[in-house]
C-alpha cells in the first residue's frame, strides 16, 4: 500500500517517527508475531528494541527518561507496529494508561520508582478495572479498599486483565468509603505482582495473542499508604485520565491491524489473476477495499483529534473524541479484516497469508475496553443531549 500521507496533520518529527517505527515493525513483521504466539512466548525482543529506541516511553516526561511527547506520538508508534503486523498490546496498558496516570497524579516517589522503568521498558504495569458482575458499569465495582492503621487492605476480583504474568505490578481500580458522605468512590492502587493475597488465573481464550488474559483475586491484599496513586479525593479524575488514552490507543491498535489486513488484500488483488485481468481490476473487489481504506483514514483523523485534545489538556473534549475514535476504528478494523479475508477467498483462511487469525483479533477493538453500544450511549446523551436509558 502507499505510504500514509499525513503531512498536513503531523509535524516533521511525527512523520519521521512514523517512518522509523514502520521500519522497525517491518524488521519483525507478522511472521515474528505468529511465531511468538505459536511458541506461547512473549514479544520480548520487539519490546526491548522499541524501548531502546525510545518509542515505548515517547509519551512520558523527559525528566524521567521519556520522550516528553503525548498520545499523538504514542499512538503513531502502536499504529505503525500494527500496520507491520506486530502490534504491542501492552503499550495500551503500561505506558499509555499506567504511565499517564502516574505521570499526572502520582507522588514524587511513585514517579521516581515507576516512570523511568516504564519509559525504558524494563518495568511493565497491568491495569485492572473490569469485574465479573460490573462489566461497563464502573459504578458497580465491588473491589474495595479499607484503611487499617496506615495501610490499605484490598478485597475483590478483576477479569480480562492483560499481561499480569509479565507485569511488575498492576494498577487496580478499587473503591473506598468517603469519610464525609459514606459513599464509595473510586481510587487507584499500585499492587506489586508478589503481594500476599494477590492471585491470578489465566482465562482460556480463543483469541490468540502473546498477551494472556487473567482473572485476579485480591484476598485481603495489604498495601502501604503510598500504594494509593495521588489524592484519595481525585480518583474519578485520575480514572478518566487513564481511560481516554486507553481509547485513543485502542483506536491506534485497530487502525494498525486494519491497515495490515488491507495491505495484504491489495497486494493479492493486484497480482491474483483468474480471468484476463487481476481481480483488483473488478469493481466488486476494488470498491470494498477502497471503502475500507476510506474508513481507516477517517478513523485516524478522529484519533488524531482525540490525541491532540488530550495532549492539550482538554479532558472533556478528548473524552468525546476518544470514544468516537475508538468506535470508528473498531468498526473500520473489523470491516477491513473481513474484506481482506474475503478478497483472498480460500487463501484468506490459510496460515500462510496470516489473515484468518485476525478475524477474532479484530473484534477486540469493538469490544474492549468498552463496547460500541456503550459508546453510542455516551454519544447519544453526552453529545446529543438525549435522555439516558440506564
């Protein structure tokens, strides 16, 4: 496929970053990813090299070893790695969610302890918010944190937490009791992987990826006072400061995957000849691929808008744009993968062409971290002012 043309929207530095990451991704590619998945291993080599080149921490503060950029830069990294067939899902979690939350709200000690390692890839952090009985309703989170002297004691369960087996700690969303109102409010805690009472069980997934999914059990996990991230009364603000980057990066994940699938389909359509001309000459093949390309380009525009608003500190504007970007990218990704597989026909279902496994993987951008239906709920009542249905 042709090179992404973003000159009017991205700085020269952004374009250079995009080209450099694309070159890195090309050196690894889909074959590397499928080998890692088949062996049940992790993307350690790619993670380490991306970190060494400064790509993983491009959004984190320079004073802690980061690149001093933001979501605009980090989303470029994930998109280009995905477009090469080798996305790093933990980028969404470790530098984007956890790194951003700690950089914005963490104590000085938390920043010194975590940000340099998150920036250079030597430390990783998982993120636990979803619960078995809460789903998208964060107000039903039952993981609680109670004070015991100067300590905190956490109890509860989390599900679909990515990469806990390779993470040094997990940023857990719990709820504490407000001393003034008695109501429960969200708070974020850093839970080390070896904390007593912190258990994990792998979830058997049909989704084949290097990053495994886990159920977590917090059985009276005792944490020191400094495990609380930032201010106890700013939990909701901190939570959404992490969720907006999550949506932006999920959009980048989907756009990258869609671009990879579309690239494979276009290459095939240019060379596959059944009758007189290559199949790409026929409108029944060409037009759906063109539509997929348009949808991916439109999704990137909204992602770039969301990243810019977030990086400029407009959390409310970024929230709307990030949700829209995640929705658009999820739809575009699924449609691009589906059309790519269909373009190749039977070959689209073979391991040789590496597209069939994306049929399941592409659904991630529609489902996680929030379903498309919940985004439509958000847009209908936040953007359009319609009454809530729940």
